[in-house]
C-alpha cells in the first residue's frame, strides 16, 4: 500500500462527515472525527451509526478496530495533530426562512482555528454553502489563527448521494477544489491521490466557482425532476404516458434518461433546501431574477404531493374519513432512513389530517418519521399495513414494493385500490387483475 503521511481531521460527524472520515481511513490516512455531540461520538466509536447508510457501519468498525480512525469531542486533539482539517457540518434551512443556516459552519471553523497549533495546516470546507462563504471564512481564519501559525483554507464540495455515500466518496465522478495557492492544491492532490491515479476529473478553480458548482449541480437535478413532473401534469390531463415520454427524450445523449422519473417529486435534506438557499443568496446579491425559475421548480415539486393526495381522494370517491389507507414508503428515497422533506411523509400527514386512518410502513424510516409525526399509525410490515386497507399508496420505491404483484395483496386488502405515486409498477397488469390503479403522469379514468 501507498505510504500516506497526512493526518486528517473531519469536523462534524453527521452524514457527510462520518462517511468522509471512514473513507479517508480506508484510503490509508490516520483520521480523527470531531463532533460536539458526546453521544454521537460514543456510538461512532463503537461503530454504530444514528442513521442508515449501506456499508458505512462496517467501514467505520473496520477502521476503528485497525486504529486508523477515532472520534473525539475535544477539538484541541486535532489542533496539534492535523495536517488537513475537513469541515463537514450541516447547513440546514434557516428556521422560519429560506436561506442557509451557517451557524454550525461558523462555529466549527472558529473553534477549529483557535485550536490549531500545528503550522502549515489546511482547512477544507466540504459543507454546502452560499457563494461568498469561503472568502469570508478565509479572512476569518487569517484574523483568528494563533500567533506564528500558518493556516490556509480551501473549498471542496461533496457530491455523494445518500444510499451510495461510501461508493461516491471512494470513487467520485469528479473532484472540485477551490484554492488560493498552488501549495493548497498540491496538498489536496495528495489527499485524493488514489482517485487521481484512476484519472478522476480534477477541477481546480477559485472559491466562488467551487461553491457554485455544488448548488448548480443540485439545482440542475431538481430542475430535471420538476421538468418531467411538469409534463406529468400535462399527460394527466390530455392522456399519454409520462414514462414513455421520459424514455424517448432520454435517448438523446444531450438530455439523458437519469433524473427524469416522474412521480411524487424530490425531497431530502439537500435538493429542496439547496434550491431555496440559492435563490435567497442571489436575491441578497441583487440578482432576484437569475434564479427565479427555481421558485417554479419548487412549486411544481410541491404540487406533486398534493396530486398524490388528490388521487387518493379520487379513488375513495372524495371520502377518506375513517378509511384505512396504507402508505408504503416514508423516506425521501430508498436505501435511506432520512425523512427530511420526504414526499411520502407529507402525503401520509395530509391524508391523516383529512381524517383517514393512515397506516405507514417503511423498511427503514418509521422511527425517524414517528419523531416528526407521532400520530400516524406506524407498522412493522407491509402485510400489517395493507391488511384490510381501502387504499394502498406507494410513495417510495423500495425494492420490496417494486416487486409487489396484484396476487401478493389481493387477499389482504379490503378493496383493490392502488395509487402508485412513483410510477414503478406495471399498470396494465394491476388493472387486468381488477384493481382500480392510478399513477402520477397518467390520466385516471376512474
Ligand atoms: C443529492 C444529489 O444527488 C447529490 O449529488 C448531492 O451530493 C446530495 O444531494 C447533497 O447535496 O448532499 P440525495 O439528496 O442523496 O443527493 O438524493 P437524490 O438521489 O439526488 O434524490 C433526491 C430526490 O429526488 C429523492 O426524493 C428522489 O426520490 C427524487 N427523484 C430522483 C425523483 O423524484 N425522480 C428522479 O428521477 C430522481
């Protein structure tokens, strides 16, 4: 194995930080993860994660056991030791607003800078931030660093997807670094030498571009999804098949088929908040119009949730009160237990608020969803959820749900009614088996 010499710290051990720390250890570095939450540090040290991510607990355990990875709440431990410090704390949507909350990034950077005594270290921002943040933090670092300590800052956005976090971190499709000196870029090349050896595209740029690449990528993905969902609104009205339409335009290489799956829309901790934060930031810069279209992207997306609920009402002849409805899938996407801004949870809550007797089943998301909406009925199996249901609504395309056939459910449900809000089941087969079956992006004839 290559001899690696850099000591790496990762500040913030949530989704991004825990993955980054484990993957840096996998690449051969000595790594310390730092977090202000002692409980999180204790469980990570045992290789236990407070969230679901395939392959990550095993990787953490492997490197905690090998001694290459450890976790602490004590920032001073890394200040005297680290050569490269990654900032990987969250930038959630600000409460009561649409911008990004930078409290954690600012607090982590300040506390880190004050603790750094090893000269020549590099601080690398990974968090998703509004453009201009890196330049501001660069100045903060220079102002607050300890006397005699040389310190620099770089920005290196992360593009990992939940559910594929380890794979995306170890084998990224590109690496983007915003730096102010060649020495800083050289140090990051050393960190990412393994990926560079595989000819991974390396984009070396300034702070502003690096920050914007991240939000531009997420805004583009959100736009693709809302674009196809806007057409779904049309095919729902005039007829036509949204999936065939997506397939047909997707054959054009310039368009591509990915992220053109119409349905109940996007959710999660990234796409929704990132498009809102981007609009807010450009408005602050006096450019209200440049990103105005993202408001429409957001609105199209939110309308999809209402449409899924409207379909449920249609199938129940507008009377949901007291009706047992099974909602399958409550996470924002499969292979995750994340319910932040999750379309399925929103649909379930709306049906519940309208008086339906909602029974939710998700392979991983029930626990998190119950913290947000304790009043919904959560059950531990698909069978329990659909038993005697008047209507089944599929809102997250877990494999377990995609594999369903009419025969699996027909003896369990009270009535053969189904809303496939992710368009993943073969409608013709369900209709042939006598189900009243609706999808989003297809006209529903009752
Ligand atoms: C997203 C980006 O894909 C990552 O590249 C980025 O690093 C990450 O945000 C982040 O900023 O940290 P993620 O939030 O894990 O990743 O989820 P995606 O796989 O992008 O899915 C987002 C949502 O779009 C899900 O609710 C999914 O169901 C929905 N979606 C996706 C559709 O409705 N249709 C599609 O065709 C694709």
